[in-house]
C-alpha cells in the first residue's frame, strides 16, 4: 500500500516513539515547526510527545496510544517522529496492525525508527519512509538537500534519482547552529558492480537486526537492503552485524546492498569498507554501493521502505532511482 502524498494544508502529527521531544532545544523545535508551516502544513503534537522518564522516553503505553491516535485520526495525513533513540522495538507487540492497515498514511523517521518502520511494512504491507525526523527540520543551515528529497518522495508520485549531494556534514549542528563545517562530497562508491531492481527494506543496521527471528522481520526475497550505522558502531561491529544479516534465511534472494555514509568517529574509510564487503562471498554476485546520503551524517535522502528502487553500480557511474514510493 502506498499512502496518499502530502499536499499543502495537510496536518502532520509529531510523535515520540523513541526519545522524548523534551530533550530538544526550544530553538530547534521552533525552527522545525515554522519550517513545516511555511511549507503549508498544519503541525500537531501527540498527547505524550514531551513525556520523559529516566531513559529520555515515555512509557510503552503512552507511545502506543500516540501512534494509534495518529493513525486513527482522519485529519492527520502524515506522521513525523521527533527523533531517534534506543527503544522503538518495545512497541511492536502492542501495536494494532489492523488499525494501521485500515488507516494507511505516511510515517517518516530514521535511526531507531527502523524497527518500527520495517515491522509495520512486514505486518501490513504499508510503505513507510526513512527520512528526516521532526527535529531534522530544526536545522538552520545545510537542510536544502534533505528538504528537496523529502518533497520528492512524500509530495510527488514521479520516480526520482537520488543524486549525491555536493557537500555533507558530521557536526553537532543542534548545539552549534551557526558553526557548521561542510565537507566536499566525493560521490558514491561502487564496491561490487552490477545493476538490479528490487524492494527496499532496512535502515539502521543494528536496529534492523533486532528484528531477526521475529514476526516483524520483513521478507528478504527480491529486496535491495539499505543499511547505515552511527558513530557508536566501528568497522568490527559493522562487519559482524552485516554478517548476521547475511546468515538470515533467504538472504541469497537479496538483489543488492546500498550503504549510507558513516560518521567520522566510526573510524571507517573506503579501504576498510571495501575489505569487509569483498571478504563476504555471499555478496560477490550482487551490486553494492556505498557513501550514499542517508544515515547519521547530513544531508539525507528520503526513501520508501517497501518501495521499489533500481540501482546501477559501476566505477564512477553509480545510479539510484526510486521508481515506486
């Protein structure tokens, strides 16, 4: 199921299925709300969006209620998550998937939201989106690329190519809005060559792997898996996390891998990443593209989990085309 695209005048509901909005600076919240309103949207907030416990989150029941209310409210056309975190997978057994399936609408977020997004797609067939959080809209500088792809994926029905950004950043923008450092983008990295088309699943790899062996893990048959991780994951961690994914039943039916850009503190470089991929025989016959604009650096593309993508991986000629979203 492809949810209805956003139009000016639509209401966007902000929910906190992971960490609470209470951790955001007021400046970030105000900029984010104003930017969405300037795009023509009405912004509303869930009842428990600011509830906060010792884990900077809210109770399971509060988060489930907010998500159910957002899906069941006929005025709400899209749902944005506040920010990522560590515990979205706590909600999965408590969700009413029939309610969600009966009220299909856009759900967008990334990082820890990977667990929620892939579970909803696996249980309902509803296409959901890996893209900016509500908090992301609070970025003063360097947001244009992210906004462009948010619009392409969630406000139009046409296919689009995800072209590499000109510059990227890995700074703590939410603390230092005026002191940004941008890095020239060298473009995509073709590790294994080839071209293919398939259904997108994945997101944050260590979070995605939490679904392994459960009813919430999506079918791998005919998929192109998008994966990324943050600075807490070093090459050793990524190596074994990727291997864990490869060990899943039906992985041989995966058609390609797309890897998001790593943060500088993760101690990754192209040589290490190439070494990891090239030592895995299971990946030798499928295209693998890396250094793509998603993950925990900025900017981000928005891509559909459950949507269709065509990838071409060639030296100096990689292409990623989102063809159904």
